[in-house]
C-alpha cells in the first residue's frame, strides 16, 4: 500500500515538473523573451526528439538498422499539407492523416524488407527512402522538385512540446511491457526469440510501423512550422542525421536518444554558419563512437530507471 | 495416439542427405535420448522438429497434426520448446526478462492497454512477474533475477535456458546437449533435475547427449543416429550391447564410451 | 533500331564505370563482409586527384589516372587501418555505421577544403571527337572509358587468378582462420584488397571527370550507390558478378533515360536493388547459405 502511494506521489511530481517546464517556456515565448533563432532551435529540438526516439525504437530496440526514416517524415509532411492547405481541414486532421499515411507506408515498406538482415536491410530501407523522395519529385500535384510553399504556420509550442512528450510516453510504455520484451528479444537473438513462440516478423513490422508513424508526426510538425517543404529536404542525409543522434545516445536507450537529440540540435545551432564543418563533426562522431564507445552515451540503460518506471508504472 | 510421431523425415543440404528417412515416436511422459557420433544429424533433427529448417520430405505429427514446415514460433505455440547446444540466451537482458519473454505467447493484455496503461496491463504484468519468479525459484535462480544473463556462470546459464524453455509451457521439451561443458557433479544434478522436471510438469522430454552415462541413466528409450539414419532403437541395455552402435562409436572416437 | 544501338553504346561506357566501382565493393565485401559505404567517395577523391594532376601539374590524362589510383590506393589502406580494422570483431551494424561515417567524412572534408561548387574538368586534357560509323555516333571519350576499364578488369582478373596475392585474397575470403593457419597474413591481404579496390574506384573517378566534365564533392554518392546495386545484382562478393552487374546497370540507366523519364533514372537503380533483395538476395550468380543453429 505504501509502495503504491509512493509511486502515485512520484507520478504527480513528474507531471508537475513537465507542466511547469511547458508553462515556463510558453511564458517566455509569449513575453517575447525568446528570439527567432532560439524559437527555431526549440522547434527543431522537439522534432529531433520525436525522430530520434522513434528511430531508436527500430534501430536500437528492435535491432533492425533502418536508413529510410526521412522518407516517412516526408510522407507525414506532404500528406498533412495536402489535408490542411489543399483541403482546408483542421490541423488535427492533418496530424492524424500524416501519421496514418506514414504508418501505412511503414507497413508497405516493412513487410517485404524486414525479411532482410543487417546491412542488406539498411541498404533496402535507404533505397525505399530515396524512392519515396524521387516519387515526390515526380508528382505535379505537390509541385515536384520545387516543393510546396506558403504552408500555414500551425505548429505552435504546445503542439511541439506535447507531441514530443506523447512520443516518449508511448514508446516508453511499449518498451516496458511484454510487447516491448518481445521486441528486444529480436535484437538479442532472433532465432531464439522465434523459438520461444514470438512471431518476430510481426513485432519487427509493429516496431517499424510505430516508428514510421512518429516520423510522420515529426514531418507534420516540421511542414507546418518551416513554411516550405521540398523532396530534397528529406533525402538520406536527413536519415543519417537521425542515425547520428541514435548512435550517439546509445542504441537502445530512449534517454540517450533524447539527450543526443537535444545536444545535436544545439550543435547544429552553434555551427549554423559552417554547415560542412558540422557534417565533418557528425562523421567523426559516428566513427569515433563506433570505435571507442559502440554502446554510445547511455548504452542500453535509461536515466534514473526507478523514477521513470515510477511514472509509467512499469515496475515497483 | 503418440504425442509426437515422425514419419520418413528427409532433409538434404546441397544434395547431401543430412537426415534420411527418420522415423520416431514419443509418448506422453516419455523421456527419450537421441545419440550418435558427431555430424550424425542429431541437431538437424531438432531443427526440423522445431521449424528452424523446413523438411524436404516427411511428416511430423504432433498429437496427430502435421507441423512439418510451420514457422518456429507456431510450433512453439503448439507446445514444443527447446534449448540449444551452444547456449542462446538473450544475453544483455536480465535473468527474469529472459523468462518473461517466454510467457509472451500467452500474454493476456492488449497492445492498446499497454500503450495507455489500462488496469489490465498492470494485472497482466503482475501475473507474469509472479509466474516468472516461480520458474526462477525452481531452478534456484530467483536470487539472481536482475543479473544480466551473460554474467551468469556457465551452469546457471544452462539452467536458465531450461527454465526459459519450460516457461513456454510445452508438452514436449527438447534439450540439445544439456550437459555439455558440465563436470560430473553438475551432470548428476542435471540428471536429477531433468527427471524431476518431467514428473513435475507432466511433459515428454527428448534429449541429445554425448555423455553416455547421462543418456543411459535417465532415458527410457534411445535412438541412435549415424550418417542421418537411425541405426538402432531400444532400451538402454539393448543399445549398450548393440553391435552397430558400438561400431559407429568406435569408428569415430575410440574408447570414449 | 539505330536509336537502340546508340543507347547501348552510351550504356556500355557508363556500365564500364559502374563495373569498376562495383568491383571494389564486391572485393571488400568478399573479404571482410562489409559494405564499404565510403567506396563511392573514394571515387570522388580520385576524380579530384586527377583534376589537380591535370590542372596544377599539367600532366596528361593517363598520368592523371595513375596518380589518382596511387593516391586512392594509399587512402583506402589508411581508411581500413584506422577505421575498419579496430571493428573487425564487432557487429556488422557497427562496421556499417562507421562506413557511413567515413563516407560523410570524405564528402564534407572535401567541401570544407575545396568548397562545395563543382569544378570543370579541363577540356584540353581530352579533346572530344566524334566518329560516325554506320549512322552511329561514337565519341572518343566513350572508347577511352570503355577500353581502359576493360583493360583494368583484365589486369584485375590476372592478379586474382594468377598471382600469389590473388590466391591469398581468395583464401582469406573463403575461410579466414584457415588462411591464417596456411601462413597467409590476413592484415596484409585485406590491405591489398582495399588498395586494389580503391585504385579501381579512382580510375573510375577520373573517367567520370572525362565523361561528364564536371566533378563535385558529393559526386560519389549516387554512382557509388548504383555500383553497389550492380555488385548486389551480380552477387556481392563475386568478381565476375560485379562486372556483369555494372554493365547491366549502365545499360538499364541509359535505356530509362533514352526512353523513359530521366527524373526516374536514380529511382530505377533503387527499384532494381529492392527487387533483387526481395527475390534473390544472393544476386544473379550467388549461392544461398543459411544460418547455423
């Protein structure tokens, strides 16, 4: 009984902290304390967190290296813009439509490719990501290579913040469950997992689809903040950006993915004027992390596990 | 009806017959040994039964139903569980998570209630936790529940693998060289454990073993495989005196048996 | 029909270039089971070395090509020593991520040093002439590319089949442990493989410079990926497969550009890749091997 009330208290505390953080930033924004450049950073940060946490579900937890995440982000972005700007429907419809479309794309891509292993899978997902981009370039309805301009700015701080929290919450909840254990067992030993009665294909596809849906969500938020989307924005270098975050944070750690996403966002801001140098640093990060600390920042550990499970109620 | 009946099972790799017209039956509650020299095709038989390989020909009837060619997870769900020659635990996961994963096929809460944490989830998790602890304590691993599996000593890893297989609630348990790498004392304990497990869980056990004393000691019937074919079948005493068996073994490793 | 033959001629020289790059992918994969993602970028470095050899040192095209090959051979060996060797016993995913890192590194360090803009290969280094044979137009640069590529492939075949080094390479790719027991230095053999593969890529880089006249720091990505597809198509790890795959990809691409939508030229390569991976992951000439349990 004491155990229970304690965990409730913890839960309450966490909610208060989260709301406080939200209100603080909201206040700073409305009081005009945050300049344009920091507003953009704040937006990128939330979007990057969503991307990194969702890609980590596929690459880190399921152990299936995907290099096509940017493709799903593109689908979310384009479909939502069609819904909001072309069809004049409300933002929430755009969000749902974007996520759903990206999820369906994830399913269509995932079912055939997830039979492949390791580096073959990586290349196949990369290829699919690029095909999505090339197809978008060839659809006149969405202006081909020129992209769509003048998208209404609907992405606001509350959307960004709660979308990021929602993403983290869903993925943490998923991973701290029997379904999550089934997913991790695939990474650990696919053959053994299958022989323990787990339909590995189904869970690989499940993880892939959920990951793709959140990539779609990130795409929706991106499109409705930055005014313009072009197919080129979502090329495989974008997927590599996300990979850097996941690898740096530690494959298989949601906490790591969040920290790395925040860090990379600030790094991008700091190196704004030196785009090429930034890529050199990314590249070296990948190489050095793989050679000297392949488990990344966090390994597969989570920050203050007890606090976390306190909120989500996974364990005592 | 026999629990498992295998008829004319055949599998070849690159034209070379690895298992040739293998016939086999096991009744409910039986404990059977499968022996044979290295490369005789024993593990291949296991891989065929558990669906890792697809047989070229033949039937595998589990309670009268043909399971040949089904995917491994379906076969496991139908009640066949196994361990591996070279231990295949989920190495980076905790001891208890290894066992919990085996319960997943019977998980009774939905993905939806997982994601938004409905009461069904908490209840289900509590049940899984309790059951997993039961299995761990049977195998004297309960005090190591949060240890990372790969950090366990060898003997405990073997026990954990058996616990994990049992947690899938099989009617037939297949053990691939369970005593490999164990000293005589550990082997003896394992023999007792295997017998006890069979009684306690009311299941049939099929085991591959190199250690003759273990096979002769616990198995009720023995099949001997050589070059993919059954060369003898019978009670331990019969096998011990079978000329073909002695030849097959002596031809391979002199004096070991 | 004439139109079709013309496309085939264009496709052959392009295919020869892809084949050269694909050989490097396949050789490295054969020996250490790694998709050397940075291979296309070595081709890019080769193109730049060739460019500077011509513009700064005033050499002719053949010397430029040799210079590029030597430079990239050394670069390939260093890359393997520094980045891949420490990872030889870690997971394939780790090695692949490192390869992606190396690829990005080569691309953007070039941007940082030389700027992102493209450079024009001096036309004087290779004055273009067109021959008309039976209504078909054949450019001398096409002949040059095709002949030198085929020549390099013949030399490669000779090395692999007839020399001690080649034997060592085949031995290591078949069974590394056994090769060690036979007294073969695995490290040295892998280094040589990287050297040869990178040199071929460098030659291809100079050819692309001659063929398309412009070079830029990101030019290695797409041809690199297409050459990879060629290697997979032929059965990755198989040298003759890479040659055939390269030519097939070259022909396919020119046909798509000639008869279809040129915007789709890059998608075709990826489409082919996905189809092979799904239907026959071992490629046209590969053998199937299952996992041992």
